[in-house]
């Protein structure tokens, strides 16, 4: 009987329930959503499948050691008590990533140093002062995650290595592309699985298009990755992993099309390069076309898009852009369910449509909202008579799961706590000192200690930075698809491998 053990899958806030459902479908046990994570149980095959198959996981951790510590000295002593020969050897390298939410441990880098010292000293005590595993900041053989909540410390092995949103198919990108995990999570939240056309009229570098194609054809997102951290573990089962990696029995035919367009020729060129890299060009119709030129759309489809927010990417007339979005939804995309992720309420208001669903979701450090618009045919009275219903504000739509409602309540409670703190800030700082400051304080301009909602900007930025530090991963330009034929089609020659004797795992499929 295969041994089962505890695992933790990290994700973005707002996608916990989507990830939990993915893990249940893979056969995981005791699946429990938490805050930006899902805990579950399974065997070694489940750990490999979670890395290969989960579209909304950022990384998969395997907890190996839990204890309590009140200061760095007790932390050091506790870490030294663990038998590190079970996961490390003196000829391996390791790295440490620390996340701490604790009044006792306020300096995560110092925690990292103390944990590193304890591991190194464990080996020195047993094998000699010059015998120890090396430390590498990147591409280490074994990656150790340290999580501290109060005085509770959990040491885990990071089985993924690079964040799982680094699929490996992206060869170029536009400015501020949406994260692949977030894009897949939004599509899965819509309920779309490939049973109708999908449209993104502002596709940028094509992330929604590619993730939709992978979902529709049920292609595992992990097949493009060059490597996973668990391949360096002592108990790595290469035969088991290869059997899972090369199993494409779950893939299916997609009988519709995914339509993408962008006003920028450069963005469309980048999107096409990424689409070809992923091998899904046959599923996608891509063209250079501004939103204003959309005069028709395939019937009975779904629209998913990520328009500019006015933050890192902006249009000349943001309000006009969102007004155009609303106009096209009403006149071109009739019968559609349109899902739009955005950041500013005043831009959403310019769409001039009532959202049937509003879901809080984090896009990087931005507290965004994912809104669904049901674009019905005819007038509203006929729509209601046929059983349709528009939900307003925080009203709970029919069919939302208990876990979704729980996540939404947690998100709202957290926002209310932040709002209470911000009201205290406003009382301390007082009202704007003059008309110019009053003007900018209401529009988010300069001379402003607060944002347009009256919230303290410094506090907001601090929260964003904290979230971003926990979730944003470094780029790896070496992440490429394992498929030799696909690589040859991209670069015109067969890939070379740095280590002699290493063979590329076959994908068992020809060039797509």
C-alpha cells in the first residue's frame, strides 16, 4: 500500500475553492481550503499529479516537520533535532524560503539564516567540519519552505521549484500580462470547459486564449515544464513520474473555437508566438482588431477579458473604453456570459450594465473584482419571465457553493477590518487642507495622503507589498517544453542538454 501524507497547495486569494475542486477531481483526500492555500492528503503519485495537472496551484509543499518556537535560539535548536539525512546529503545543494506572520519573528531573513545554520551544523556534527551541503539561492537541489504563524513553525519541502504559473510555453510577453494561474482560475470559475466558443477581444499576450485551449482539450499544464524540484528528491520515482507525464488518455477534442484579438499588432504577434509554443494554434482564431471593430460574434459563447485598469496599462480615454465595452456587450455579444476582471469601480460603472456576479479576487497586489454580465436577448421583463435573474451588490447568486460563500465572507471581513483601521487614519490626518488637496484626494492624484476612497495610501501599499512578496515569483527564461519535436519547430534544431546521458522524456504525440 502506498504511503499517504499531508500536502499543501498554494494559490491566489479567491481561487481556493477552484483549486480544492481540482484536487478532489484528481483523487486527493481530506481536501480543505484555507487562505491562499488548500491542504490535502495523498501518495507520491498524487504529489506528482498535483504538480502536473493543477491549473490553479502556485506550488505544492510537503510538510516534514512541525514544532513551536518563541525565539531564534529555540528555532535553531528545534531545526537541529530533525534528521536531515532523510532529505539532504552533503553532495546536494539547498535553499530556504521563509514566510513569517509572527510578533516573535519579525525578520524573515534572520529566520532563514538561523534555519540554514542549524541544517549545516547538523551535517558538520556528524560528518566533519568541512562536510556540509551547499547553499544556492536559485536552482537548488532541495528547496525548503519555512512557514511561521505566531510560535508555530512548519518546515516543508517545495516539490515544485519554480512557481507553477511558469508553465514554460511563454516565449514573449506584453507589459503586465495576467498570471497564468489567475487566468486559468478565472476561466474555471466561469464554469466553461470547452462546450461553447470563448472570446477575448483584448487578449494581450494571449494568456486567456492559451489557458482556455488547455482547459478545453484537457491538456495538463505541467507538460511544458523543464523540471520539478521533486525530481531531485531522494525518493524520486522516475518510472512513476514518466508514466504520469506521458499519459495523455484524458485529453479530448475541442469542437469549437477560441477567438482572440487586440488593437496592438505587437501584442498579437507576441500572442501568436506563445500560442505556437504551446502547440494549441489549431484551437485559436487570432487577429489584429480593435474593440470598436467588433460587429459580430459567434453565437452562444462566453467572453473573458482583462481590460486596462489605468494602473500599469492605460488607454487614452479609460471611461470611454469601458463605455465601449458596455456598448459592445449589449449590441454584439447578445446571449453571452461576459466575465471581466477590473480594479476601479468608476470604470465598471461606465459599462452601464448590472453584474450578475461580483467576486473579489487578487491580481498581483491589486484588490480586483471579477464581474459576470449576463447579456440576454430582448428586454429585461422577458428575461425575468423566462427565469433569468440579475443579482446586485453583495447578494449571493443561486448555486454558489458553501466554500465560495465562506471565502467571500472572509474576504469581506478582512476588508471591513482594513476599513476600520483606515477610518482611524482619517481621524488622525484630518480633512484636506485646501481646495487643491481636496480635489486630488477625491481623484487619486498627487498631494494626497489618501486614495480616492479615503483610505490611507501608505497602509494600502504596505498590504499590497506584503501580498506581492508572498505570491510573485522570479522569471525563468530556461523554462521550455519537454517535447523535442515542439522545441525543434520553435528554434529549428533539436535541443541540447547540459548533462551528458540525460534523455528528453517523450510526449507520445507528434508536433501539434
